[in-house]
């Protein structure tokens, strides 16, 4: 193996430093010590489903087309997958030059496309995904045991750390089997557990040490078995504590005249504040059961008695948790205020996108903003968002930008019209209509930061060059350069100064396959458990 790319999702230097100091990750620490390392600036938005495709294609989301966990068709949505990423992955470019690759557990790679080598998809794929080549997953499981895409950390309920650690080690077992089978020139192994542990067990140092230690065990085995000439360690973003506020952005848009609400059940779902925590933690919240309870909740909502207002009464009495355990889920949601698409000028459709979408006539099914007035409405929206201050009197956003200032390429229109960057990434965004603009605690105490990590060691990498300006988009061209392969002229990144420059080449236009629907309730449940698909 000439080059091995190791992905540690949601990892940064502040996470690794105490683990290195305590000897939890000797193999990864050695990779940092033997070569050169530095921060790796992530993109906007710095979230898994968009950032990993940017990393493995070398292009920004405006060119590959994925901006979050969801792909929208009007107001309808589905979870994204590889058929939404409309650009070549670096292993597909290597295939054009006669090089073989093994790719294991990389997010947003299902359904797998053909190339010379093997691929087991990672995050957002369904369990038992279609792999490449067909039937290879069965061979892996015959050789190394059961191979589940999702960690126990991704499931609702209490996590068994022994089981979670074994799952992390299984990534290495599967990779080694495939590397021995295919003898690849390039290998790419990603670990998702390094991110999931902070969402599932925030503030649990023991859980972090167990999971990162297991990942290090897997890395050690891969290094011993594959003996790569070059190793590049990267993350898609960083991770850290959030000390700011929960910003109810759709509520602010309602206050400033952009959002209209409905209780008719026809708008964008706003997951209710009573049941959110209990349902995501896997506790009993009732099964969807249309009937008298749902009709009663819907009738009450028409009279102004929404679940948000009910919560205000129940919480002081200590009854909110009881209602969450016993109220049918659909009944709770039926009594929830929602964004009214047919009347709103703008709305936040997905907090992960970090932005606001204008409801443009002719572009959205029920658009109300005339296309000729687009610039005026967007300028008004930017001014309103720029003026939003936290209860401390500080700007809620460090940047409020038109989308073309952030993205470029043929798919910019899939992005929100205005990009909102939380100040210092200390605030979470919330799409629910809950009556108040802020909560003084972000709903997730640990979440994503812009700076990840990069470390490089091996004969292709110069160990004296600085990595101070490394960006996520630079990873794919750097991998190609380490193998002596020219990068695509469509790439937004450049080879890092640790490798020799290679030529730029015009590759054929990417031919997208017919879109494959994800439509998988288990995938959606896991994303909701980690806080990605809730109204928050």
C-alpha cells in the first residue's frame, strides 16, 4: 500500500492532546510524532454528510451537491446518499490511472459505484448495504464476523462500551481482510465512533477514552498488516463544548415577519419540546396512533392550545416527562405549531445547513417571493439576521452571507439562500417554533467546530513544510499527489506543501446515476437519536 488515508470523524487537537498525554492512543500519537501535523480547516457547513464528500472529491458543496443530511425536492425530503454526490471520488480517479483502492466505512458512499477495488459504505448507509463488488460484505463477515454499519453509540438507549469498542475494532478487521485480498495502492479507513461518542455520551471522559483507545487498536493492526509507505490522518471537522445559546431561528424569522405558522398539520414538522428528549433517548413516548387523541390535540391547537403552550403549564408541575411517556407521538405532533410554507417568505428547513431558504415563487411549490424581488427580500433577510443579538448583547452570528459568497458550482441553488455562521460555533440552531428566541443552554453540550486535524508521515511527505493553512478541500489533491496522479481541474483544493506538485488535468464530466432513495426508517431513527433530524 502506497498511501493510507485514516479518517477520525469529529477529531481535533484539543481532543487528542490529553489522550496522547495519557498513552491512550500510542499508534496515532506516533503518526503525529513521526511526521508533520496541524489544524485542518473544515468547510461550511462543518457536518459529516457534506464535509466527507468535499474531502473525498476535493470540491465544495456547490460542485458536488450535498449540503446536509437531507436532499430536498420542494418541501419534501430524503436522507442523502452517494447518488446525490455529483463528482468523482478520489478512488474513482485513481481507477482511471490503473490504481486499486480499498475504502471502508467512509460516510455517504452508498450505493457504491464501480472501481478497481472494494468498498464497504459507512454512515448514512442502511445496514446490509450494497457494497462493491457485490457479495463482498458476506465474504468479510465470513472472515471477521458480523459487520454492522452503525455503532451501538448510534442507537437509542444506554450504550454498552465494550460492544461499542468492539465495533470500532471491527473497522480495522474488515479493512485488513480487504487489503490482504485486493493488495491496494490506496486505502481509506474512516472511524465514525470518534464523533458519535460526543453526541451519545457528552462529557463522559471514560467513554471517550474507551472509544478512542479501541480506534487506536484498530489503527495499530492496520499499520502492522498493511505497512503503508505514507499515512495521512484527517478529520472532517473538530469537536468541542458549546457554551452559548440555543437559537430558535424560525421563531426569530416569525418575529421579523418572514415566517408564518400553522397548526393544521400541513407545514414543516416542528418536533415538540415536550417529547424531544425522551423520544430521542429511546424512552416510551407512545406509538403513532391516529385517532381520538390526535384529533383532540389537533382541535386544541386550532384553539391556540399548542404543545409548546401546554409545556409551559406542565413543566412547573413536574408533569412534562409524564406526558412525554404516555402521549401518542402523532397526537403530540398534531398539536405543534409549524412553519406555514404557503405563507412564509423564508424559513430554516434544516439546521445542519446553517442557513435560511427564501420561499421563491416558481422555485418552491408554494413560493411567495417574486423572482424579480429576490435581491430585495434577501437583503432584508441578511440585515435582519445580522442584527440578531444574544441575551448578552453579542451578535448571534459571526457571518451572515449570501450563498454565492460561500459556494460555487452548478448546485449552488440547492444551498440555503443565506448562510448563517454561529459566533465561534458556540450556539446551536433550532428550527422549532417554541415561543422564545433563545434557550440559555444549547441542546447539545458538545458539537462541531471548524478546525479538525491533519497529520502526515511517509516517504512522499516532506516533514518540514507547514500545515498551518491546510483546508478540507486540499486532502483529495494531496492524496493524488502522494501517488503521482494529477488532480482534477474542478478541484477547489491544492496539494498541501508537504508533497511534490503534480499536473492539473481535465477529467471527463461526471455522469450522475439515477438517484437512489434512502427512505430508511432505521437510518432516520439513528440520525434523530444523535440530534441531526429533530426539529432542534
